[in-house]
C-alpha cells in the first residue's frame, strides 16, 4: 500500500447524501484511478486521470464524480444518484505509460445507513 | 475489448504442495499481464507482470507466472505453498493497442486456501 493513502477507512452514507472519498499519493505518479470492488465481480474502473486537470470516465462512472486539481490528489464523490453505493473503493496510481504497474491504496469501505 | 477469465473461484492446496492459479485473457495487440494479491479488507499488492521477453516471470514471495501466447494464458504458480499465501488473487490485462491510457481489466479473482 505504501505511498498511497485513502481516507476514511469506513464511511457511512445516508439516503440522498453526497460523500467524498480521499486519495493521496506521494509517489510522483502522473496517473490515478478509482475502482469499485464488489464480491465476486472483481474490480471495475470508475474514473481515471492521466494528468492534472484531466480525467476520463471508466466503465461504471454513473453516480460518481472526480476532480484532479493537484498531481497528488484524486478525490471521488459518490453522489445521491448512485443508488447502490455499498462497496469497497480502491484508489491506485501509476507512472504514465501502458507498461507501468498500478499501485493500490488500502481502500475505503462505504456503507449505506 | 479486453477481457480476463479466472475459471476457478477457489483453489485449495496443502501446505508444501505446488499451487497454480489459472488466468486466460483476450486483448488487441500484445498483452501486458499482471498478478495482484489481496488480503481481507486490504488493497491489492502487486506480485509480478509480463511485458515482453522471457515467458517465465518471477515475482514477489516466491511466485512466478508463465506466459503462453498460443493458449492466451498467464497462470500463477508457486513450487511450495504456505498457509500465509491464503488470499484472493487477481489477474489483470492491458492490451498494447488499447487506447485510453493505462486501463487495466481485472478478472473476478480466485480465492486461494492453503491448509496444513
């Protein structure tokens, strides 16, 4: 997990509430990613960013939003439009380039009250 | 489109015996292949990757993987399993001709259980 921090470890969301998950990296990586993990489904890509002030939708972006104002930070907001937000959320980062390895943070578990 | 299949949801092996976790893939162009391990309620840890060159890749904690282009496979292996190897293992692929940055596609994971 080294070099990538995610907070909080657990997060509770009420109906109709937006919540923001934090992801910070000190590895000087250009690219950052958000994945959602559900049991038996592996990891699915929500959003990714290859450079500051730019990001692209992944496979399941609906109900989520991101920003990339700093190289080190890539926060994910789970909006009220996401009807089934209960999952384990993983942030990753990597140097630029298709041969590079993605490194993961420790994850945030989001639960709905 | 790129895809990964991990055909076994769970693999059971006795400590000291060799283990294999299977992975097959489909991509456009040359594949870049990765194995990760996940312990409960933790993030993924990188084990090894194949980019080019020798088909046998050695990684962390005594794991290795064999790239087989004709069978489009990248099976993870270890000569002698340890109880501490019990975890969830993910195979991932990225195609060399895939656009859109460094998008990885993950398999659904294989739970490895090593018993005494």
